[in-house]
C-alpha cells in the first residue's frame, strides 16, 4: 500500500479533504520561509530547500519521520502547490536535495489570508532561501519565537570534518594503547590522561560543533548559523492549532489484515469500548484497528445516517486522535522488530545478537535481539523506569524523570561518560500493551528524543556534554516461558536510530558494541537482583509499590502465558505458574 496522502490509507479521507490538508501544509511552510530580496524584487515566489521543508514538518510535529515528510513534500509537488526550482528541473534528485518555489496559488492565498505579512526578515538581513525565526501571533495572541535554520555552514562543516578525522585517529590510537581504560568505564567516569585526554577533548569539540547544528547541544550554540539551535515552538503557532496536526495521518503503516468489519449499529458500543477500555489500557494496536473499523462502517452507512451523525463528535476526541497517531507507529515497530532484512550482523554473545546499518539519510541504526532471564514484568520495568538507568545501563552515571504523563508515558534524561566523552539523551517514551493476541503478543515501548515538552524547554547540557539525538526507539518484551533449566526467558529486542556525526562505521560499531552487546546481560543481572526474595534494590522497591506492575502488567503477562500454554514464575517469589494461571 502506498504511503502517499493521495492514496487510500487506514485513515482515508475524501479527495477534497486531502487537498485541503495539503493547502494547509503549504501555507504553514510559506509562513516560515523568508524571501530572498532579489526574488522579491522580481516578483518570484520564495525558494527553499526540500531538506529544510522536511525539517520544519518534523520539528513542528506535523509528521513523525523523514520518510513521511518527504512523502508530503512530493504530494505538494503533485498538487502543484510547490514547483521545482528552475535549476533542478534538468537533474532530478531526491526530494530532500532539490529546491522548490511556492506556486502562484499559494502566494495568492497568502495575500488573502496573511495580509501585511510577506515574511520579510524584520532585521533587514534575511539569509538566502533560509527558514528563519520571526514573531507570529499564537492562538492566545502571544508572540512565539520560531526556530532558525541557517543557509550556508560549509566552512564550519569542513572544519568540523577535519577535526573529526583527526580526533578519530587520536581516539583509535588511544583505544589500542589503553584498551582497559576505554572498555572498562561502565557506569562511572572515564579516566583519560595524556593522549587520551587530547583525543577526548578534540573529539568532544568536533562532535559538539557538528551536533550543535542539529539542535543537540548547549554551551552557547553555534551562533546565527546553527540548525535548530533552540527548542521548537512551531506546533503552538499553527493557525488552526492541533487540528492540522491530527489531520495529517502517519503514512508508514503496512496493510493490516486484522481490522474487524463492523455493522453500523455496533459502532456506538465499539466507540465506548475504545474510549473506556482499550485506550486506558494502552492497547494502541487494538484501539487503532477498532477505530478504523468504526470509520469504515460510518463511511459505508453515509453521512446522513442517524448513528453516523451521533458518533461523529465521539470520534473526534483528543484520546481518539492520540490513538490514531500511535496505532501505525506500533504496527510499524512490530514489523521492524521481527525482521532482520537489511541489517549487517555484528556480533553474537551471551544469547544476544547485535546488528547495525546506516540508512540513506546517514542515520546509524542498531538492533539488539537477546534473551532476558527473568520475569517479563521485571524486564519491562527496567526499561520503563528511566530515572533508574543509572543503576544498570552501561556507561550511564546519571538519570532522572522530567515528566510522567501516565503510568505508561514518561519523559526522562540519562547520560554519562563513554569513549566519546560526556553525553546525554532526553527521551519521550510510551508503552503499548499488545498481549490479547497470542500469535504476536508482546509489550512494546516506543519513543525518541524531544527538544521540548508541551512548550517547555529542557535544561541545557553542561559544558562539553553532547546531547545525542535518538530518532527512533522501539523495544519488544515477549514472554517465552521456562527453559530446560527452569529459568524464565523473555525475548527482548531493541531497535534504535541515532543521529550522529559522520564517523567510520567500524569505529561506531566498536563503540556501540561495547554498550549494546552487554545490554541484555546487564538487564538480566539487574532483574535477578530485583526479583530475589526480600530484595531492596531501587527496581524492587519501585515495582512492588506501583500498582501498574502488580495490577496491570503482571495480570496481562500471566493471561498471555496462559493463552500460549507457557509456564512462568511469580515475580519476586520464584514459584512456578502453571498454564492454568494458578500458583
């Protein structure tokens, strides 16, 4: 199934609605693109790069991936809302590499809608073709600062590239001369001296300068030519608020054969189930399938049907919109976590396989597929309790919660010292319970880095601390039952996409392998301590006191084991649980 807006999708809309979506997107992009004075004097529409437009769509929250952003940009071109710049017509390139201009329709519409605002930089010195910050009224009438993208950073990138090559050489030599010091820094400060200190310093500076252009670091930023040097507040500045965001559906969902077929008379009861059961229990996949079933039944019945008119408002709630967004993400992750196609095998150690790859965007991907020895609830809790990463995660020395939205949604920070220097990440993570289906049941944890949360910026990283950007994070927790030795096994898969400076593949794999090859083993060790009788570890105390684990995850995992005919052990007690669910 195509992932384009112009084709049928799970959240299908009429052609007229689709065209309106695209017009709204084009107007939003137009509102943040500056005129080049020469173009303006000649009456030409403003020109922009495809990569900048894609970054705006992602940063604003309108889409969730570069793929979706590229698809929308191509749809804008097909609808004639943007046109290729003259210089790119003869040599077609990838959409992110091309330059575009807005069509006359967009310019005319702008003149009627945004009277008096022609996006000329108020400072009088606009960067050619750049996307820059300006003050625009929000829904509440308050001005908000837009994110600034610079035009040309070639000299800075060239300098950073030279520093990176030199620093990689220095660190590589340091690794050969001092392997124990580099490999042994797990959970504590990495002691470097002499050539290691020089390498760490040079690498830190170069990484700092490169990632600074991606909005990942603090310490002063990169001046006026930095990319996304401030947290984005674009979402709050969209003229029609979150409505535009929720109308743009994810286009990365494979065809789902498990969507039920409903009669129109069953729709009200299904909406009640979605709202009161499926969403509160974080069953986003089942909720999404049920929502689509309701959509299909209502579409078939027609807009004049009494039940359709009654149910329309119920299908437009914030909770339903949230489920619509999360369903395709969960379904996509479920597929990716089970596939090994396109991955380069790296290492197999302690029943843990590590794979890696670079995508066409240059993002580094890593996949860890291993066996966790312990209770599945304990396994999920070790991932969920982000503020306790410092207790077990290799090279992590500090971690803390920023926000807890619900029992299954958090925002947290973790970091430490590793062979590349000091670094940290801020992640938004949320859970999906998918244990009602014994054929592919599991508990999923999904997420990625965020620059701000609900309009509130995060603290800047400390001096010489690199804030890493995690494009995507997907984790699978699947009970396997008891092995021949009486140990409970859990399949634990992690996929992570990282936005990193350009470093040699072998070096990145060496560094990441030191962390990820031991990841599941470190989790199993933490889990055994947590599940021991009378344990007082931070995880044990947390999971015993939090009813989310005892009243929700334990119950769901036990029911799942029963459906599959698996034996397990009671968490914290060690007793075997038979397939009938009785201890």
